[in-house]
């Protein structure tokens, strides 16, 4: 396989960088986990969980902001459809051993305080990370009922600088034959009405639409996506900002910016969640004006778009 070149243009000129593959799987894992931003909304509980000669147990487990248990499988080789049965075994193990995952959760000293996990009914999310993922894996992914994400990570090195290219693989929309995957939860207004205060849901969607209007007005390349506990505006794999539920009636803006940047902007912050690297601002329906938060929207977009 040929190695692509990356051309890096800066004020000092243009440099040609050759792709620098990871030498070992351990090096690949370390590069990814030393850069937690690559995993977005996932908090890692533990690495290398497997011990002895046990089988069907994942190496890496995390929990995301929707309280899903995340199975993370990393391979430093080309990955094809044969990876799917392996990660499905891990998903079955997680569902069958909630007490084991619960123990890992309580062993963590710095676990997020805002998460409440339903240990008897959590959902499993699967991430497969490799330098190259073949089309066969993408095709079979669409036929299973778990939430499966395929992510390619590649590296370029120039001196002390490291560039990581993260690509989330998605299937192309098929206009001739709509795809229906049974078993996956649809997060929409009906879902929120069933799980949150109905009057709050009405207000929640009002603020989501106002955030979406800001995105459209500025022409930002962001995709709106509803999840179990939040609506995020994403650039590829990563959220820039969104509106998340704090309780059954309360919701808030979140912006993926540093605490220092949030303080410099000067809008009173409700709290900073260091595990998720986001600034949170509670919304008071009828009083909070979305346009007042424009500097935060702009800062978060520039950060995720690479302009800051």
C-alpha cells in the first residue's frame, strides 16, 4: 500500500510530510489515549481489561455522555468484516456482566459526577479504530442492531509535531432503497416527550432551533444530531456545541472550549466539566437569549474547525 504525503504550509514555507505508520498496536493505543480529544464524549474506565486466558472480554471499556457502555477495539492493521463477530462477543459480555463494569466504574477516582448509569438496562456502543477499515466492515455494520462506529486514525510526524487524521466512516445514503435497522433507538421529539417533562421538551426544541439558526446564518459546516441526553452540532466525529439535558426539566448549552477561553469571553459560566472539556450554561426558558451566547458559539466552532 502506498503512503500518502501531507503538505503542511506555514509562514516559513511548505513542508512535505510522509505518513508515519504506528510500529506496534501498543504505540497506536498510546497515541490515541494520550489524545483523549480523539474519542470525543467517551470517558475511559480502564485499558487492557483482559487477563489470563479469558476470551470474549474487551481490552478497553468506557462510558459516554449518554451513559452508554462503550466497547473500544483497536487494531494496528487493515480491518475487514471479520472484526464484527469479535466485537459482538465483547458487547454480549458487557450486557451479561454489568457487575464487572459497575466495579470498574466505582474504582475510578475521577469519574464524571454528572452521569447516572442504569446498570440493569444500559446500551452498548462499539467503536472500532484502525489505520484502515475496508468496505466490507462498513457494509456489515449496517446489518446489526448495535451502535457501531468505524474510525480510521493515521499519523504524520514532523520533528516534534504530530498530526493525527481522524476519519469516521459512514455509509452513503441510498435513495432507491431506504435502509431500516431494527433495534436502534430513534431520538426525536416523541422520545424526549416520553422521558422528560413535556413543557420542558417544547422549550428545549425552541433553543435547539435557535442554535441551528445560528449555524445556518454563519454557514458553518456542522451536522445536528439528537442523542439520548443531548443534541449536538458536530463537525465530523466531534461536537462543537449543543443543548444537553441536566435533569427531567432542566437543560443547558454546552460548548467544547477550554475553561480559560470560557472565562475570557466573560459570560457567567454555570460549571466547567473537565472530563468532557466543555463549558456548561444553564438555560432559563423565556429569560435566556441564545443570541447572547454568540461569542461562545463562534469560539467553539473555530476550535472544532481548526481555526483556533
